[in-house]
């Protein structure tokens, strides 16, 4: 499933949303009430942030009885990493690999 990177970047641009994601990274399966506990904002504001995070597929929910549990979905962040960072690292890793082999060849001579 392809992600809309603009939606993910927009979701990640806000410090309050990143704080919510950090909390879900540390402990998934939190309810809205639990997420509201450590934020200096209204329940409605937290809900609006969660809606944007869900739209970016960064947060997934699971119904358990009457509660809605929230979990971090790291896949969109990983996909962005692979597109924007991972490709650059491949070149550096290849360069280090080539340098290692060149140095090993010089040691054998």
C-alpha cells in the first residue's frame, strides 16, 4: 500500500503529534483518556491530532469492548526513511566496502 508522503510529513510536522507518537512507541494500546492525561490540551484537540495521525496511517486503532486502543504504525515512517535516507546510505556503504577491499589488496602487495 502506497502512502501519501505529504500527509505523513504534515502529521509529523507538529510537535504535539510527535509527542503522541512517542507515547505510543513507548507503550501501545492506549485509550484516548490515557493519551489525554499527559497533554496540556483538551480532549477535542487530542482527538483532532489522532484523526490526522490515523489519516497518515501513523496510528492504527483496535476496538476492545467499549474502548478504542491506539497503536503506533511505524511503516509509513520506514517507507519515508527508505526513500529519503536509505538510498543515500547505500552509496556510503558501497564506498566503505570498496575502500575495505582496496586497503586489503594494498596490504597483500
